C-alpha cells in the first residue's frame, strides 16, 4: 500500500521551485498574508529555504525569514516536537565554533521561535541567555552579540518571565561603545522591570544614538534614550524629562 500524504504535501512545491516561491513571498508588500502562505508549506520542506535566507543580502528579506522561521517552527512543535527541537539544535550548532561558520541570523531565529512557542521557550530560553553569559556560551563576536540581544528582546517582550533572573547579564551591553548594542540591550530591558538595571538605564536617558530595530514585521528607528526611558517607566523610576 503506497504511503499516504496530506493534500498540502502533495501540492507543495519542492527544491528550487519552493525556494523561489519562498523568496517571492518574503518580498511581498502584504507580508502578513505572505507569512500565512509560507506557514502552509510542510515545515520540513520550507525550513531549509528559510535557513538560506537568514544570510540574504537584503536586510528585510533576512528579517522576514526570521519571522517566518518563528511561525513555521512553532507550528511544527505543535505536531512534531522532535523535529522542532532538531531545528533548535541546528541553530545552536551554527553558533558553535566547531560548525566552521559564523551563525548569522541564528540567534535572531532562536529568539523568534521561542517567542512564538511556549513549550520551546520553557526548554531553551536559558540556552539563548547563555550566549551573553560569561559563565555560559558567551559569544565574542559583536555582530552575533547584536543578534542575541535582539533575540532576547524579542523573547522577553513576548514572555518576560523568561528573563526575570538574568537582567544583570544586560549590564555590560548597556555600557557598550556602539549604539546598536546599547539600544538593543535597553530594548530587551523594557519588559523586565528590573531594579538591577536602574542606574545604567538612567544614565542612558540622554543618549541620542539612533538604531534600527525590527519590531512587528517592520524596521523602525529607535532612540537609545527613549528605550531607556520606557524601561525606567516600567520601573516607575522616571517622572521627569532629562532631555
């Protein structure tokens, strides 16, 4: 008796055609609708094209691939947890020195997947946190640190309980020399309402550095000082204008 296939598996494109279709959908003006279409492809088939687009030269394609990875793998976890965990392990391997690569896009994809999937967040949030922990799997590469900070910001804004005991690990990044890491650390701190971060956040309220942050499927400009102000407001620690 021949193996049975779902209608979706029967009609879904494969190989180069699938990759071409996914690339087209990642570039659609109506991305929320395109994302729904990507999520309809069989997860095991669509994950490989999405991995390849984490390295794409167009920043918006890269970020949308991150979003799509989160949607696809969280959906996969609902029906096939073992396969979803294999994707998580693959992303972790990309960040391992032994992988031979740099792992661009992997911490962002991890953050989005965990933000979308409660069971995966419970199992793997400490792994993502460990990449900024000097006693853990700390990543020295500043570009990857930016990716981890964004991933943590995405996770904490969706599930703040996952970051309640690690706020102190953001301290060095709030004092980073570059605007991007300072800003992303402040963004990650917003939902934590941690008094541990009060003083460094207070010192950033006057920081006029501007960075781009991918939020709600859009790249938006954020001022570091405004992000610090919002984090302090969550603490109830700022009632005046320092600008």
